[in-house]
C-alpha cells in the first residue's frame, strides 16, 4: 500500500508512539505500507511551517519510502518564496493546507495564487478537513472541520489542480457530487466494509489509501483494504495505483 496521509513529529494534545523517521518507517512497513507521503505535525501549529518542515524533511531524506509533503500557510507573506525554495531543495510530492487552523477560506484570493503556483510546480493540493476527531479535541482548542462542500467548490474552481480532501467522515465524502478533479482518502471514513460502501457512491479511481498515522491506528486503516469486499482491481487502485498516478510515484 501507499499511504497518502502520514505525519511526523509531536502534537501537544496526544502522545505518539513514533516521533522519529526510522521507527515510523518500520511501523508502516509492518502494516504493509511500502511508501508514505509525510507532512510535519508541528508545522500545523507553529507560526512558521518552514522550521519544522525542514527538520522533518531532513529526517525522512535518509529513509527510503518516506516522501515529503510541504505545509503551506498562504496567510504568511513569504509562502511563495518558501514553497519554491523547498521545491528546489526537496522532491516534494504535494502541499498540504489547513484552512481551519490557519484561519482563511478556500475562496480567498491568496489561495487562488497558491493554487496557480502549485499547478506550475506540478504539486497536488491536499486540504485537511480536520486533524483530530472533534470529539477528541482539547476543550480549549476546538477547531471546526472544513466543509467538504467548500473543498468541492474549490476543486471545481480550479479544474487544472489535483485536489485531495484528507480526513473526511464517510457521510461527508458521499455527499459530495462534484468530484472530477477531487480525491478522498479513507482515514476517517468508517463503516462496515468501508471500501465497498464508498464505491457504491463513487468510482474507485477517486479514493486513496490514507491512515492519518500517528493520530489514528495504522492497522485499522490497512484492514479496510485487506478485508474489503470489492474487486481486486479496485482494491489495488485504492491501495496504491491511484496514488502512483496522482503523485507521479515510481512503482
């Protein structure tokens, strides 16, 4: 499997088992994951994402199978210079946005400029609907999820962009109707036989394997694939084929 939704680092409201690259890679491999797209956990909350992104990418650079995803906060005046600099120094596979944490809307003009840059750099745009289940959030830091309807509208407004909605709940994902250039990971989608249920509403080509490690249990996500009651072809597409195509990865 290829996991499109992994983070590395520390989080003030949870204690993780893996906060270094090599133990994380060993853990992922034990769950059947051969490659993972990795973003820095700390960059979500730190004023300057570059500080922790660089530390994260220097770690994973030495570990085969871990691939860098840049956190971008378009509210910062330096985002464009920063993104281009990181794209030159690291083989970025995508950028990740956190609108709810960084306090902007996907229809903001600054996001339009960011998308143009991402298209030029050939980087998919990943939007985190949420980081934690709202029921588990620290009581003094309640962060609402990004509406899937807003992400779908954003994707429709930028048809040349490849947009990935991360951490959507099942009912949020299946409610989206406009999906031509929009993809979803399965980390927060929970239902009996999750993949079979999802593919009743949409083609398998729009689904990606994601675990939201280390916030969620990696093996639980892997079992959604291992126990899926769908065709082998669709299972392989979701497990890795779609990620290979979308993020231009080597098989």
